[in-house]
C-alpha cells in the first residue's frame, strides 16, 4: 500500500533543497496521501474483509462507521479509528499509518497508547478484551459512541 510512493518521495527529497520545498509540497504530497477512507477501504479489499463484520466488531454505530468508511467523516476521533483497526485485525504498522492520515499516532510514552500497542502486537482484537485490559490498568476504555 503506497510503499512505492513513499520510496519515490524519499528519492525526491534526497535531491531537494530548501528552495524546492514549496514546489514539492504542492505537487507531490497532496497527490500521494490517501484519505483515511481510501486507506481503510484499500485495506479491506486487500485483506478480503467483510464490511458488515468490521462495522459490527468495531462497536461503532452503523451510521458512524459507514460515514468514516465513505469519507463523510474525514477526522474521526483516535478511539474510533482504533476501533475500526481492531475490527480489521490490523498490525501496528497499518494502525499507525491509518492514524497518521488524520495527524495522530500511538505514542509509546503515553500509557494508554502503550496499552493499545501491546494489544495490537499481541493480536488482541476483541474490543471487549481490549477494554477489559484498559480497565484493569485504570485507563479509559475505548470511546466508540457518544454514550461511552
């Protein structure tokens, strides 16, 4: 997923000077960053996942989950992105990529983020189990709805 694009951009940057930055950022960056919806849908297609299963496992409301996946919610909360990533059984690298598209990241020095990193690294994808792990460690559970 876009690894060739990243490599191409890295090569362009090796040759670029400070004066080239504005041209680079206008021409190359905007064209090459997918939206969160595009990234998630590409992942779903690549992995052969079933959309209705993802929505159900995410514990997000059906309307909200589809709004994210359709691109109608371009900046969902970190918790809601994580919920979708858990439902899709993503590895940590894929989760970080999804979060970066919304200018977020799981940060290992943040205790709650570290808990999520542990869950993804240990393939703990069930949201109830993740929330139990968070609660056991006195951390806020995933907020997947306004009622959370």
